[in-house]
């Protein structure tokens, strides 16, 4: 398992699901593709298993070094608190 990022923000897109920011670093040493298995560990110690369903293009008004990503729509914003760590379990396309 590799740490991808710590969640800085989460927002919900209707009919798409939650988008996680900070996201996948552009210089992450392992390619991460759609379908990659993720484990999210919340600050309270809970674990959420999910997968990556999309990489988002976001303009926050400044250059970003990470690519925000989305998770399936069955994962709620409440399950992804700020400060949670996101780990790559495996990449379906590795």
C-alpha cells in the first residue's frame, strides 16, 4: 500500500459522486488508473474501501501539483472527512 494523499477537501457533483482534493500527485511513482483500488483511513481510524472512477480537471486559480479524483457515487462526503489518508491498494491496470 502506498500513501497517495491526505484529503484537503471533498465536494459532491450531482449524479457523479465525490471529488477528493488534494488528489494524486503528478509525480506519484506508480501509475494510477481508473479502477484502482483505494483504502481511505479517516482520522477516527475507520476504513473505507473504494476505487477510483475518474480524474477531474479543476482550476483553483493557481497551478496544482495534484490531480483531484472521484470515487463511486455510493461513497458519501461524510465518509471522507478532511485529514483522511488515501492509500493505493493496487492498480487494476498495473
